[in-house]
C-alpha cells in the first residue's frame, strides 16, 4: 500500500507543473487570447524563482518571484497583443524564444548550485498515517495551491458574474464591448493571471520537483500544458483530470520499463501521448458540448472599429 | 531609417569591424573552437567539454583564443557551424557529439589545413582525429560498489537512449555488480533524452518504488541524486561531481575529464606535431575519473573499488572478461578472452540480469 | 461607461487613438518592415551595449557578415527552404482556423518514408530515386496529417492536441528506427542510418554549395498557394470559413472537407520538407532531422501574414536570425542565449509594426 501511495504522490508531483501552467493558459484562452509563450514564461519563472530562493535562502520568496517573473513576461505579451494588436500566435511563439534566451542569460551563474527544496507542509501525526498521510497531507504549498486554484477557477468560471464576463469576452468581444464591458481590461487581467500561473509552474520545477536550475529544464512542458487546455475542453476540472492522466501515463511507462516489459523503450515512451489522444477521442464525441466551451473568438485581435 | 543613414550605419560598422580585425591579426594566437550539442548550462556533457575549453585557456594564457558554439542541433545546421569556424581561421576544431561525424568529415575535406577532433565517432581522415572515453571502466567500479552496498539486490539504472555507449555501460555495471552479488538484478529505464530533469526524477522514483535501493544514471542532470537523497538511498552521479545535490546519497560520480586531452592536442597544434589518430582513454589518463568516495563507504568497499581501478589501469582487469553470455544465452565473449574494442564500441545486447529489451535490427 | 475605443496613450490631455484603416497606403507596406528593422537595430544596440559588446560590430556580425559572401547566401537558402515550404502549407489551414501545430511530426514521418526508400534502393537506384523519395515524403506527411483530420472530423477531437502529441510519437518512432532496424550495418550500431548513395541526394544548385533544388519546390508551392488563394473557389472557402464560420456553414461549405484539405496540404508540404532535409543537407537518417522547423514555420506563416510572398520573405528573415545567431557565437563570442533573446526582440518589433498597416494613430 505504501508503494501505491508513493506512486500516486509521484504522479501528483509530475502533474503539478503541467496543471499550474495549463490553468493559466485556460484562463487566458477563456478571455479569447491565445498565448503560446507558456514555455518561455515557465522558464523565466523557473530561473527567477530559483535565483531568489538561492540568494535569500527562502523558497517562498522564490515562489513569489516565479509568479512575478511570469507576470512581467505576460505584461510584455499583453502590451504587444492588446495595445499593438499583434498576431497572438506569432507573438506567443516569439515570447517562447525570448523566454528561453532570457532565462539562460539570467541563470548563467546558477548552474550546478543546489538549494533546499520547497518545504513540505506536513502535519505531525496525520502526515505519518499510512497511504492517506503522504497522499493528502504530505505535499508542498504549490501542490495544494494548484488544486485549490483549479477548483476556484472552476467555481468562478461557471458560477460567478466574473466568470460570465470572462466567457463573454472570449466568446464575442464585440458583444461584450457593446454590453459595456471593458474587453481590454478583462483580457489584460486574464493574460497576467496566465503569466503568474505559468511562472508558478516553472517555479515548481526549479524549487520543488527538481530543486536546481539548468537551461531549458522545462523540456517542452509548456506545450503539454497547451494540449491539456484543449484536452480539458476549456474546463478546469476536466483539465485537472487530464494533467493527472498525463502524469500517470508518464509514470506508467517508466514503471513498465522497470518491470522489464519486452518492448523497446521508445514505444513505451509514446504511451502518455497516445493515451491522451485516445481519451480525448473518447471524450469528444459529444460535439455540441465542446463547442459550447471553446471560446469562439480565441486568438483574434479585438479592436472596436473592426 | 532612410537609405542615407542606413549607408552611414553600414560604413561605420565596416570600419569598426576592420579596426578590430586588424587588432586581432597583430597577435599570433592558436585558435581553438568547440561545437556543443547542448547549452553549456546543461551541467552535463556540454558543460564538461566547456570546462575543457577553459582549461586550455588557463594552460596557455595569451597564446590561445577559444570560441564555442553551443546548442548546435545534430543535423543540417552542424555543417554550417563547423564550416564557419574553419573559415574564421580556427586551427583546431573539436566537434563534441556523435551526430557531428559526417558534417565534420565533409568540412574537413574542404579545409585540409584545419585540424578536427571528433568525439565518440569512428570515421577519421588525415586531418580528422577521433577521441572518446572508456566510460565503461567507471561503470565497472561503481558496479562493484553497488553490489556491496545494495540490500535488496535490485539496482535502478536511469539511461538516456539505447546506443552502444549506454548499453556497454549497463553491461559493464551489471557484470561487476553480479560478481559481488550474484543474485542482483538491474532495472533499466530509458528516459529517451539526455537531459530532462523532470523525467529523470520520475524514473528515479519509479525505480525506487519497484524495490531498487541504489540508483545509477547515464543521463546528465543531478535530479536522480536529489530523489535518492530525499528517499534516503544511495546513488551514483554522472559527468561531474554531483555530491552537492545529495551529500548523503551520493557515493561517487563517473566524471568526464577532457582537460588533459584538450591541452595536449592544442599543444600538438602549437608545436606542429598534430597527427590524426584514435584515442580511447579511461582511468589510465584520467579522462574517466571518479569523484571522491562518500565517507559512508566501508573501508573494504573503498579498497575493492580502488583495487579494481588500479587493476584496470595496469591492464590486469577488463570490464568485459569472458565468459560473457547474453540475455538469450548466446556466448558473446569466450572464457579467458576479453571483448575487443570494436565489440565494446558496437554493443547491442544485454548481459543476464538486465531488465527490458533493446530495439532489434 | 466603457472607456473610449482604443485608447493607447493618455497623458495629461494628450491622447492617441487607433483608428482602423479602410485602405492601406502602398508605401506603408514597404515602410513598416524598415521601421521594424530600425527599432530592432536600436534595441539590439542597447542590448549589446549592455552586454559590453560594441553594438555596431555586433549588429554587423549578426545581420551582414553571415550573408557577406555567396556561401552565406546559399546557406540562408538551405535554412529558409524547409521553413517556407512548411509555412506555405500551414498558412492555408490557418486562414480557415485549422490549427495544425504538428508539422514537425509530419516532417519527421516524411523524412522516415523518404529515407526508407533511399535505404531500400541503396546502390540499386537511378534517376528515379529522388522522385520516388519525394513521393514517399509527400505521402508520409499526408498520411500522418490524415490522423488528426480523421480524429477531428469523425470524433471531433481537437487537432491542436492530436497533431502536437503525434509529433512526439513520430520523433520517438524515428529514434526507434535509427537505434534499431534502420541503423547503418557498418556503423558500429550507432544511432544513424547509412549515408544515402549519390542517387538519393538532392543535386546542388551550385557545385560546391549545399543549396539544393528544393528551392523549386518552394517556388511551385508559393505560386500554387497564391493561385489557390486568389483564383480558386477553395481559397475563397478557406477565407470565408476562417472569417465567418457561420456564413460558411450557411453557404453550404463542407466543414469536414475544409479540415481534410487543410491538414493534408499542410502535412504534404511538411513531409516533402522532411524528404528535402534528409536528401539534401543531412544525407542520412539521424535521431533528429529537424531543429524544430515545424514549429518555427508557424511563426513564419504569421509573420508573412499568411500571404505566400510574405511567407517567403519571412522565411528568409527567420533563417537569417538563426544563422546570425550562430555567426554571433563564432565571430563575437556571444552565447546562444543572447542570440535567442535578440531573435525574440526582432520578432516582437516586426509584429508590432504591422499595427501601422491596419490602423492609423490619431491624436485627439
């Protein structure tokens, strides 16, 4: 049983950076903005979080720095796509390039330095319980935060006026504008929140998952986060399931290799990708419900004159 | 920008450049260049080669000028980068990844006066030498240590990509492990990447959850060491001394040390004695080294490891001494013989005791 | 009250406002790239000065020195060919909101199929080897893009996810092939195929240079794309589907038809690009056959405003930025990360200057 718990904890840890970044992208996309700069924001978040934690010796300052770094990069993106009305897809991809380079520049002196891990918030007595202890009560701040924010986002999007505003802007900015909503302000907020969460996703990697800095340490997780938003059909809870599914499948293929399954490792490594496609196909048959969730104005620049 | 200001700008740029180019020509330095497959910030393979570059600068102050190009993908881009380095007057160019083999040869044919050194390849020319390290020697020693230190008899091995260098490492490790712990088994997980800290950490956890109590790795990040430290088990590092990432867990690391070779080859160019050739060095020259042993290792274990290391240097011990039978029961090295270099270089089979399967021809 | 439309700068009564243009003056189309260049030069000079490098020398090393000789120009072409070809294929889909972001995977499968043909015909090929490889690459890309098309039209599975995930699958499959069945029999089991024979290599445009006749494929693709967009019903359908999906449905355009067409064209171009890479500058199958061309081509497509000629220019700009980044490492000893940051800045400015084409800035 302890092994099962240990595997599940590993799954949660693998899923957390994906979940944080994907949640940020989901909120951004709900407002009709497509930001493909997730990978860049994660990397800058990771390096800034690490740098601050390393210099101050306090991992929590690192968490804040990671989020702020993500926000800064996102603000830059917002300036381009909201004010200068640049193409969102190209700007996002350029932001990824920019972030890869910038994070490497910032991180020059930090390679090969260890830091203490982001502390586990264990509760004496309860955290030591078999199975339930490590699974529910043995995590760090960011794991709990990722889950709490997912449920919060779900509640806000589906149940509140704020969520309705967000969806209205993403669905039809012109109608929202006509209704007197400030399209640009909503989109700006969504982009900045997206940046903060991507930054946190990066911070989780460099502070908790593998407490270190190395260039390009996100290894394409920003792209997986993008896919998870689609997988979740723009719904936070489904996306949560998707992130955990992807984490579980990653762990599963590693376990299958360890068990000596006589299949070349490359084929086993395909498992998370193929499983995600398969589950998406099974879930997507209900066409109408998916259309209702995908923001109709996704990726299109908004200007009142057009 | 109007066309006039553009022209003025261009002229200014040309003038600035020719000035600085003139300054560079005044000194007669040996120019050495490096091509890396990863960023030097990877703290692994490319990082170690860059340490070698810095060692050259230190060894010949004022006499050498070094250049590097990092993150050069294996493929179409490599040839252009190598060609540019040759065209810019570099005398000696190290291309430090296997996938640069064909591009290095092509550029070398066009630039007969430039010397090239290609790491881990097997094709040479009059101005192309090859060099590689006998990493499996290091694997033999850590296999012995693992055999002494494991309690469960299950050892986890985090591997990158199923290529001969990795496979021969796994086999050398397993043979040594089983020589001191005959019932031991090695669980191998490929992360199919040289560098992905997250995946390496996940693989480390999977191996530990499957009962391994020692980890070893043939990937570049210290993530597995960190996992071992957290779980309170032992681990071996790779490429550089990783003890900082797990002071309790880290038993030792197999270190790549290119410094001496790079300095020697640069000196050969300076002395005009450079010749093509093939070098495959290990413990003997220090190209493969071990990080300081962890103090938790009992005296007899350190002694066993050190004896093995010295025996390898003296030629008394070989990583692949027969009889060696592969997983399917086929004899690969006969009793009393040792595997030849080409056999080690092209190894594509597992010895008994290794989990999993390799891609077949 | 909503704030006034499109306020971008408000400072003590001085307000600037964006107003949509009904028509773009011709001179602006040429002026904006120059403005972008000027801004890039300025910010680049700032960046380099900050890093302690002579800005003029740095800019020269980045943009001019790499293409100061014939070799540089031919290499620019080598780098731009796959970018342009893939972007041309993708641009049709992007017009119709079909999001194929898995061109990298389709390129990989195209390279595998073409490489498979080359290896099967090893030492027994002829003039027909290359056309056969091109066909194989094309078909491989098309077949691989057919998977997201099928999943989208039959099962409603979003192509962003499926095409992206299939990219990783394709790369792992290539890794399997070169570490297993397709590895060079005389290559000590190292992870690469044997080098292709002369029949399976693209002839160079100029003897002694790597620029190959894939150039022709780009030209044909660009002309074809232009013809489709301006002269065919298909082009019209794509544009309408992208701009007004409801109107397209009302007009009876088949949505599945559009999706299939876009994905297959995008996949075919990417597959052909894969063939051109392995038969051109690489000359064998390796674990990596592309440094991310399939992803970079997405930038190229939008930088070129989804317009065939624009895409060709954008491919050259992107190619120059990559080559310049390499050259900056060689001649200026700047690290790769500086080049990447600079590349990002360049793209930001080019994209931002587009604003002037679509809007006019007014004082009020």
